[in-house]
C-alpha cells in the first residue's frame, strides 16, 4: 500500500483545530467546558475512524497482518528459528499502556499505538511479563522441590532480574482483523474510568473523602483479533536445550512434554484467564485463542 493516514494522529490534529477554533469564538462557555465538549467529539471521531469496514482501516489491518504477523512468521521459518504464533480475540475491553501514548495527555488515560500505522498494539514485553507472572503463581505447589524447579525454569525461560532477559522473544502484537463471529464494528470503543479513592492525585484517608470523578476515554473493543508471536532467542544446540526446558516446565504443570503445545498453552491460558494490560482485576484484557500456527519452525 503506497499511501495511508495514521488515524490517531489525524484525530488528534482535528482535536487541536477544533479546540483552537472553539476557544477563539466569542461565547459564554468556560474554557474547561469547551475542552470537555471537544474531547468528547474526539472520542466519537476515534471510534468512527477505527471502524473496521472503512476502506482505510481495512487496508491498515491487512498491512499489519502481512508485515507484522505473516512476514515475521515467514522470517522465523526461513531462519529455522523455533516459534509459536497464535491468533487471539479480545473478549473484554483491552487497555495497554494506560499512562502512555498520544491520547494520555488528552483523556488522562492513554493506550499504546504503533507510531507509524496508528494501530493499538500489545507490546511484547507486556505479554511476556503477564505469562511469566501467571506461571510463577502456578509454580506454588505443595512439593517444595518441584515448586523450586518450576520457578527456576520460569526464570530461565522468561527471564528475571537475576537470570537476565530469558530465552524467549515476544513480538509486539498487532490487530490483524476481527472475529467472524461477533467481531468488533470498530477497533476502539468509548469507555469510562471512575476513580473513587484519589483526590488531586493523592489517596483519600476515608470513605467520607471519596469523590467519584468519571474519566471518559477509549479502549480496544471486544472481538478484535491480535497476532501473537513468541520465539526462542537462540538457535542450534542451545535452542534444543531451551525446548527441553519448556517441555519440562510443561510436564511439571501437567501439559505433557511437547514444547510447542506447552508454550502455546502458557500464552493462551495467561491471556484467557488473567489478561494483559491495565484493569485486569476488573475483567479487562482477556483474549481467547482463535488459531495456532505450527511452531516447529526449527524442526520437531
């Protein structure tokens, strides 16, 4: 595709122009009221611009699927790198990078976007951290010796402050489409956050001081399919050792000793049970498995 428009930057550009125009007009409204009105218009513009049936958005999703999923898988296969690739569908609102991205300064609630395509993404580091945390909790077994071995394998494979970055690389996950069954109308949806226990950025000391303050923003809709890829960092004999570690960890956790099934299950179980991103305790960030690409890029 030779030309496309970054939708989030285009929406922010419209917001800036609308805000300046509204502030320069003569009226009785206070500046704060004007900002609220223009901000709500921006939210509606974002939901409209990320409508999946719009030709521009279809092109962006196709580009993301080709360049950030299919091409990555193709390159991993060509280099004989061990990997697993999953297609996972959001089944609850998704919000990754609540204090980051170009929308954080406008809505006070941000989201991570690809800086070029303008699509919401899930950073690979967020997925890796969520999987590591989930598996660490599963390692808490009655058999302390087995629990210790389980934690040791998690640290080796997924990394820790002591063992370093670990043996796996997680790629940033891009939206590559919507599910055929009940897919999203738009990649983004209007959402609201209502902090109760912070006033002026400081925690309140009692319920009597709590002041609900609704904050409107956008989050990723349900029904958006993301391409998630994890690969073994090493090749050759070291890759075989890492496959053995993953298989052993899978065996400890009752998943058998197939490293592909084990790693894919680690990722799918984490994202479907615990989620990723912000507000996971409120049910956000959950994704269900839609499909699994054969992970044997380096051979069985």
